[in-house]
C-alpha cells in the first residue's frame, strides 16, 4: 500500500506504559501498510521527561536498543521523543552537559530519528522561539540521528494552550520558522489539540507561517486523559483528506492506550490516503477490524461500536457491563483482553497522572 505521504507512530500519550511485545506487534501490523517511523515518547517514561537528565536504567536501555533493532528489521525508522523539561528557561552549562550526555546515550542505542518535544511546558522567557531554535541547532550538532524534529510549546491554534501555559508570544510560529534550519521538521496538531478535521486550507496557512510543511501530530486515536480514557477510539479516520499529502512533511498518529486496537484506525488512515475520494470510513473500519481481529471478533466489535466508542465506560449500565465482560471473555485474542481491561477500569488516566507525568 502506497500512501503518498510518510506515516508514523508517535507513542506520546499519558497513562500506563506498553510492554515491548505490544510495541513489536503494532509495528508488525502497521509496517506493511506504509508506517515508516516510530517515535518512542511515552509521558510515563520519566527518563525522557521529568527526570530527563538522569541516565536510563541498564535494563530499560537494553530494551530500547533491542526495539530499535527490531524496527530497523521491519523497515521502520526508530526514534525517540525527548522532553528536556523546561530546559529553555535555563540552558546553561549544567543543562547542556546533561543534554549532551543524553544525546550520547540515544546515539548508543541506535536512534535514527530524534524529536525534541517542548509541548506542555511553561516558559518564563520573552524570546521563546529564538531560544528553542538555538537549542535545536545545538542538538543537531551533537546527535547522529539522521532526522530531527521539534514539537513547539504552542503546537496548535487551540486557545486551551494559552490558558494553561500562558499567552503565546507574538509571531511565535513565524519566528520559529525563520530561525530554524529548513531540514528540521516541526510538529503541529491542527486547529485544535485533538483536531476533528485537518484541512488543506489550514495546512497551507501553517506552511506559510513556518516556511515549511508541518509534520502532523494527529491526536486520534489517542484516548488518554480522564474523559477520553472512558472511550475506545476504534472508528476509521475522517476529516483528513488524501489531498493533505501535498501539504505535509509527514503524518504521525498518537495511538490509543490499547496497542492492538490502535491498529484498526491506523490501517484506515493508510487506506484513506491510498484510496483518496473512494475512501469510505465505515467500510475501511470493518475491513481493518477483520485484518486485525479476524472475522468473528470483528463482527462483535462492530456490533458493540456505539457502546465502546460513544457511550463511554461510566455510562454503561451494570447489566450491559456484565454482558460485555462475558462476551469478550470468550475470545482468546489480545484485542479482546484489551477490551476486558478497559471494562475493568485498568486504562483509566487520571488528572493526577496528566499533571505528574
């Protein structure tokens, strides 16, 4: 399947960590349909975020290196999303030494792609875009990664970012684009943090502001947070026309908390690019569900889709909850086990987790 735009996975959600086997299964499912890069950036990995300046424990480092090799064998570039927490507020000698050491570590485990993520951080400096560009160039001169990307602090038009992290500086995007070298990609989520639609008109405007095509960080099917974790995001992609391929540097999805189920909407995105105006999201969902789940379980999930995706866990009646639990206990499949864990509340992401990860 040829999509015409490079697709990727960015494991960038809040909540519980996946296992390495779960990651391998997702890469194996999506590499054949055109997913070409994987960025490991879970918010729960403290050594990439809150405690980024500390070394990764030996066992975790070995697991990362093994996964990097697995991705390469699948024809998928392995990368890491590093969030040096609020480092732009004080990028002095101590911070530089710690960041240089982290970059040496990432080189040692075989990172081919590196994203520096400045999202969800507070700034206390007036020239934020200039400083972030300086840091990116400093990183570029010290990493062996062949591809470098940045997630800006203000990565969407969404005013929620201004409310939470303070008003964005005037001409923030324009300044960032002017200061950054042209080969550094810039993540963007759209008009909203979790965009319902990403239009070619919007992408053209952002391209003009940045002086380059944006790298789309698509927050579907992610379902972290207190409200979204009550729902399974399974339906096929909509609102991302195939014509967007001409206005994107790439399209990365932030997956759902459920790695096996994530493959269903992820496959539909590849098919939407491949099929263009012939794409039908309902048909694509069921075809992808059959690919991932097998025919019988796919039919069951299709029949329960309104409850699983729309009703939400808190609004399912006790009787319906028992019936769903009994139903999915009959299936020996990792996706059925994910549904059972979701029904048991194991995927709940609390406000405290979001605040502390």
